[in-house]
C-alpha cells in the first residue's frame, strides 16, 4: 500500500523548466519501480517516464525524451521529474504511481499536479 502526493506544478512559458515531486508512503516506495503519467484535456492518461527501484534504469516516452529527467531519493520516499524545454503540448495534470513497464500497477492515484505551459 502506498499513498502518493504530487507537487511542483505551475504556469510556465514555453522553453521554461519545472521540477515535480511525488511524496510516497513508507517502505513500499523504496522497493518499487516508479513512474510519472500525465493527462491532458480531452485525452487519456499516458505514460511519461519510469525509474527502477535503485534508480539505475530509466525509461521515457518519445515525446519527452531528452527534455525530462526522472530521479528518486529513496531516503526521502520521493520521486522527481525535472522538465526542461517545456512545450504547450506538455500541459496536463501529472501523476505518479508504482509502475511495471509503462503501466501503473495500482489504483492508488494521488490528486496530481497541474502543469500549464503557455506559448
């Protein structure tokens, strides 16, 4: 069982940067691969990035590769998403969750954090 709280979103101009954080409950976080997902207006939730338990393996959607970086700090029970060179099409609510491949493995969704990129 894990509870997830996303933060760090906001309004930013195209080309700008943001760092999102996901605070998770206890021990389960440290032994689980974690991922970021996003849901834009009128679209289904989609995979953004994933990171293995130890942080040694990462994976990204083609749309964000080279611009976003996922990382984690298991001592703080936190996963991060550093977003750079933001585009208006990155506008979405961003969520974190436990992950296998590109799919969330639980229904323990947080409330997400809104990212809005203006042109």
